[in-house]
C-alpha cells in the first residue's frame, strides 16, 4: 500500500474578494488548516476530518502517486506535487508526496 504525506504549505486570503463577496465576520483564512499541518494517508482514502472540497481538488494527484505514477519532467521531486484547493477567497496550498510504496 502506498503511503502519502499531505502538507499544508500556505493558507491565503484574497481580502478584496472577501470584502466583496463574504458575509461580514466570515472566518478567514480557512479554519480547517494551518501552515505546516501534515496528514499521513494510505492511497485511496481521504484523511479524517479533511475538507471534502479540498480533497476533491487534490485527489487526482494522490491517485497518480498512489498508483505508482510520478510527475517527472514537471516537479523537481517526481514523487511530489503542489496542489491548491479552489476556494477563491481563502485558498490553501498543499504538497502531496509519496513517502513509501
């Protein structure tokens, strides 16, 4: 079973968009993740309490690495890829990395 590590690299806020589109008092940045947070997962399963929207955005990279693929020619480390959730106001950037086969 392939083991992956998902690391939160950055949490961001597009304040101008938040001011324009969010209800005053909205939680910013994303309250589910903190920079440096790590999740160890077996291929094919989402981490416990992981945001479903974020998982949907990064699961393709997890599937590729989990099935023995890599990102040679694209990423400096072919067993790693940087992905981002698609929240336009408070996106979160993740590294998905294969740590064992």
